[in-house]
C-alpha cells in the first residue's frame, strides 16, 4: 500500500530560511520537492560537493589511497612476472649465472636452442631437458663462433637472465614486501576509515542542503523564500506542531495529479520481502496501485511451480536460513536470506503437491503412503497434462486480475468516462470466462448461456467501439476500437500462452533431476562396493547443478510474467520516486 501524503508550501523570510531548514532537517519528516536535475546539477558549488562525495566513496570502497593500492598492485604484478619467468627458464634446470659470465669472459659463448624432440641430434649440443614435444639444448663455442649448421633446424632462444631458483628467491622477497604493503594499508584503515565515513555523511548532508536551497524560489528581490515538500499523514501532527512553534507561513493541501508526489510503501512483513522486485521495475507513482501485494504471492507461486521439487525447497529453506543468520556469507545474496527462505517454503509445499522429491516421482514411489498420493496433482484434463492446464488457468486468472486492477485504478484516477473502453474489455473477457465456467459447473441451458453472452458482447461493444472516448466522432471511436481489438486479440492470446513456461520449466527440472538419479543408479548396480563413491558424486553434483539452473529459470521467468504480462495488462507505469525525507 502507498501511504497518503500531504503537500506543504512554505514561505519563509530570508533571515529565517537557514534556521528553518535546520529545524526541518532535525525533524526529518519532509520530502523537499527538488527542481529538475538539469536546473540544479550544473551549479559549480554542487558539482564540487558531488565530486568530493565521489572521491570519499571511492576511497572508502577501495580501502586506501590510490598510492598505497597501486604500490600493492605493482608488487603483486612483479610476483606474477617472476613466477612466469621462473616457469619459462625452468627448462634450463638449475644453473649458476656467475659461471656463465665467467665462461663468457674466458672466450666461450653459450647459446640456448629448442627444436622438435624427434629432430634433435646429439652432435648439435648438450641436451638439457625435454618438455611438451620439444628438446632444449645448449651449444658452447669458442671465440663467439656461429652455429651455422643449426640455423634451419633449431630455434635460437634468448639467454636466461636468472635461473628458476633465483626467480623464486625474488618471489619470496616480493612476498615480504607485499606483507609490508598490506600492513601499511591496514594501519591506514585503522587510522582513517571511521573518519572517512563521518566525512561521507557530512558530504551527503551538504549535498542535500545545497539541492534544497537550489530548489528554493527567491521572491520579492530575495527577501522571501518559497519551496514545497511532502509529509506522510502519520507524521503530519508532528510537523504541524513544529511549524506552529516556528511561526512560519505554510499551506497544507492534498497532492494534485500533476504533483511529483513521492511514495512511501506500507506493507506487512511478508509483502515487504518482495518490494525489492517492484523496485527492479520501477516504483509506483502516487496515484497508482502498489503492485507488491499482488506481485509477491504470485511470484512465490510461479517460482515454486518452476522449481517444482519438494527436496529443492528444503535446500532453499536451509540456504535462506543460513544467510539470514549470518552463518553463510555470499555477497550477491546479502540481505536476501528471508526471501530465499520463503521461496523455499513455497517450493517445498508446491513440490509436494506436484509429487517430486529430488527428481523422484513420489506418485509412483512405493514408499509414499497412498493417503499422501491422493492429494498430489496428477492426471489429465481433456487429454492434456493437468499441470499444464493448471498453468494456463493460473495465467488467465492473473491477467483477468490485472485487467480488473487497471479498470479500478484508472477509474479512480481519471473518472469513469475516460475508462469506458477499459471496462468494456474487462466485461467482455471476464464476463465471457465467468459465464462459461458457470455453464459448465451448473449445466445451464444453452439458451440462457447464449443470451447471456449476447448481452455481455453487446454492452462491451458499446463501450469498446462507440463510447471509448466520449465526445469524439463515433467513426473515429469505431476505428480506435478496431485497432484495440487487433492488439487485444493478439496480445491476450500471447500473454496467456506465456504461462505455459511455468509447466515447462517445472517439467524440465524434474526430468533432469530424474536423469541424474537414473545415471547414478545404473552405475551403482545391484551389489555395490566402491560404486557408492561415484554414485554419491553424481547425485550431489547433478542435483546441485540442477538446483542452480532451476533457481535461475525460476527467478527470471516469473519476473518476466510479472513485469510484462501482468504489469502491461494492469496498466502499471512504475514512474514514481521513493519518499526521501530531508534529514541528518
């Protein structure tokens, strides 16, 4: 739900402006209306403050000044370079570079070669090693003579500057320097991080203050300051008490349709878990319906159907509990422990009714009591799998609910005259479906059904084709209605069929889990001994992989059904902004 707001207009004498803003900030309940970003973001003082904030955030994120971070990075790179060099010269074995220099001074030249292992000839030189199909050898020549005979048969390599052992000694030295660099960074963090955090808070407050002042209109040659804000009704009395004591002129009104009224969501603990999903699409504006109370339960249901495995539900519950209690830390799941746990509960319940437990078909398992099998969803409806029919029925209900919400929301916002066409389509689709359900359930006479459908169709046609835009030329309305008919006919059918993905994903996950079970079972055999080891490895690896892939699909596809099929038919825009009070 969206908390009701009150709009406030403040008119303050310039001498009292800053003290009054300080009082508002201390109270911390008013969302100040800011001008468009293009009108205030170009202010030089504000730009400097924003740049300072970015610098502080950057410093806090990397945990040390650039100089210390770069010094540590250089040492790490030097270690990698030394390890790579050691790997490259390892083919020459352990040698002493001083003795090579002594030979050179005595007039002997060492050259280092490589060639294909099958092409090497002992007369060429001294073989040092053989690796990956290549032979490495050296030649010793007096008076810097050339190895002319080898020019076409072997590759001359650069003489190694150090041996592998010397490079590894260098690595150990660099590791010592890295430990010193890390210690310097830790010492800097202990001395400065808390101060940086406080500076960041002050910078944020400074930016908020500047944006508020830049959004204030100066009247009467700057002697009066005019600005607007919004306050939730549950904070209204507190704000009014402060305003009365401050003796400031203000007006309190209900927000108008054209106002950029911020929204503050007010939901129960269960619904709050799914507010993050609403925010991924866009927050509702003040005159819209908060989709979260509908999005949450349906997303949970869709996710559970897509997972479709009771055993995976228990694993998700365990994972969510461990993350929520801080026993398992995964950055990408930080703060999501409760919702993962709830999704696990839904998956376990739905997975039981679908009859799947870690890829095992419980409906055909001998160890499952018949009383439990009797409540599982199995069988066919008119030759189609009952789970597929169930997915389509859920989709039809979901879309009809979205269209109902759209009609009600638009009527409350724009009035009935502007939503006649919306009600016409709602009556046609929902009325037809309801009539057919009642007919099949209670076996209504064909004549009653026929005239009911004719009545629904006639009334709907008037709203869709004649009165869709009251006051406009009827011929234009008819043309507009025909265009809407084409869009609805193609759109509704495609939207409804999209819900088959719920059945398909659940079926695919169950089949893949069963395939891993069968593979492990075939390997286990009838009289297993050591075969238990690969059996366990296949089962664990297979189900962890299947769980990860199923969870990804079970998140993405229900989100698509919510963002595309549901939001489109519900007319949801998601163009609102969250309530952010001016406060410390």
